[in-house]
C-alpha cells in the first residue's frame, strides 16, 4: 500500500535528521521540514490518508497517528537534551552584577483617600457597610422620598439598565448616589444606627475638571434619639479638619434634597473660591416611615461627600479626569509620600497610610519624599520618624529637599 510505504520513509528520514541535529536551530529546521503546518512533509501524508479507500481508512489513519506521535516525541526528547546542554555551556551567574530592583506598585490616590476616610470615620465610631452598585428604584428613589414624577429619575440623568427589571418589576439602574445604602441599612437593622458607606456611583454628567460620569461618594447616616443639626455640623467640621488639616475652611449652604429636611450643601475653600464637596441634612420623616422607623421616636442626620473632590484638594490635583486616565507619570507621584511639618522644635508628619499628628503648627513647611519609605504601616512610619532627630538627618535619609527659613533648624519628632 502506497500510504504505508510513505509512512515508513517519513519516519526513517525524520529519525535520521533528528539524530543528526546538533543545535537548537538545526532541530527547529527538522521540525519545520517534517511537521510544519504549512509545508511540512506531514501534509503530504495527510493527503494520502484522505485518498485511501474507505475500508482501509481505520488502519491507515491509526498508523498515520502513530507515525506523527513517534516523530513528535523524538523531537521533544532531542529538544530537552539540546536545551540542557546549551544551558550547561552558559557562563555561570555573575554574583557581582547589581540586582534588578522590582517595580513596586502603589495605591491609587482615590484608594488612599478611601482608606483614610474609613480610618477617620472609624475613630468617630462609624461602622463601614457596603451596598450594591446596581440598584432598583425602591432604594435609589422611592424610599428616599423621590416620587415617580421627580426629575431626579429622568433617564437623561441616570444610567438605566434597559435589559433588566427588578424583582418587583421596576426599573434597574447603576446607583446615582450612595444614599441607597441608608435605606438598605435601616431596612435590616433597628436604631441606633451609625454607619458610613464608601463606593462608586454613576451619572451621565458631562466630564469637566470637577465632574466625572463615575465617581465615589461616602455616605454617612446616624440615627438615634434627639439627634441635632449641630451634631451634624460638628462632625463634618471635625472630619474635614482631620482629613484636610486644621486650617481648612468649610461652609454650609441651605439646599434641598428630598430625603433630608432641612438640607445643606457643604463647600470647602479652594483658592479664592468655594468648591462643593457634599450634601447633608436631617433625615426626612418620610424616609423613616419607608423603612419602618417611627419618626416620633428617632431622629437622624445623613451626608454624602464626593471623595474625588476631597482627594483633589488634599493632593492639590486640579482636574478630576487625571485620576482616570491611567497615566503612570501622574499616578507614580502618589506612590510614596510623607509630609513633614516643622514647627519650632517639633516635626509633625502625615504619611500615606496615616496622619500622625493633628496639631496646628505655628510655622509649617512641607517636604515631599523623592524615594520610597522603607515601611508603610503606621507604626513603622512612627518608628522611622522617631529615629530622626534633626532636619539634616531627614534630608539625608529621604533625599528630600527643604526650603525656607526652617532649613537648618533642629527638630525632634513629637508623638501625639
Ligand atoms: C447627593 O448625591 C446626595 N445623595 C448627598 C446627600 C446624602 C444629601 C445624604 C443629603 C443626605 P449631590 O448630587 O450634591 O448629593 O452629590 C454629592 C457630592 O458628590 C457633590 O457635592 C460632589 O462633591 C460629588 N459629585 C456630584 N456629582 C459629581 C460628579 N459628576 N463628579 C464628581 N463628583 C461629583
């Protein structure tokens, strides 16, 4: 039979060539000649198999597979042999060469901001809870006292998911605010409530320096007996000071939200103007009724802050779009940072994982680190700063520059 004869020839030629190959390149040539997908001799064998009478096909087909596998195996064995001998002939690893330093990633500035928000609110006794990003209209609107004909439900102002319906048959959308988590929390727990929820929200807003169509909010909710607006104002003031520093100026402006009464907008001073960073107010009695709370027994306040806006102010970023362009030249700036504030004989520090101080120094100077800190945890940061006794030693250690009148002043770390 012509095909079987051709198989025998194929296998003896292939084996001889494999034997003869002495380098990896030669072996690769052999593989291409015999098993190459395009023009390898195996293609001819395949044509022969296709041409044999039907009753002979099982025998010829089986033999074809055996032949091809045998050649493939021999090629692999020879490849292994040649690779190990070529490795052995390579020069030994040179221990004197400098090491390759690994590229270390860093936390995105928005993620860093979220961590610090959690930490600060944790200190105020607020538990962190989560909520879904895909919501139904009960949680995004109805229970928040936003009736069906309210303009906030307009399809032009929300990302509705056309193909989906909620269990109740109502529309489903990407949540436009984290206030949804207020409802979910109160539905599942009895007062008192003291929570924050941080996460993404979505709005078809036109992108500009302070608006994005996806951004993050921190929702806060406190429900108890005799809760007052003064407590809300105090909390937001303390929060802003803890995050942005004691010198920050914030103001409340009367406003309207369907789920709070009275309501305010919260602004922070940005250069010579004010930037809106959030909304807040006393929880509307209709919201309490919607979740089964008695508005005569409990009162509460709620707030929703734009996380990017705080992050922009904190890191002095002038355009929100930079956070989402994935430009490493921009993002790398936030990999490591440590701000040292020098005041008389004291150093007050802020690191990228924690704030070590909260006092207002009389005279402050900021130092930006050019090289990574050795440790990033709070304690390690405290410890490494504690070891630093003078400004010149800080400069030496972190390769940072210091300008201004404090240049050569002695300083000691002052734990608070
Ligand atoms: C709300 O979203 C309310 N849910 C806040 C609230 C919660 C009020 C609880 C009362 C009680 P507003 O639409 O104003 O409110 O958004 C809150 C903050 O999110 C704004 O102040 C702003 O800082 C930020 N923000 C709003 N839209 C954008 C956007 N497109 N891009 C970036 N940040 C935004």
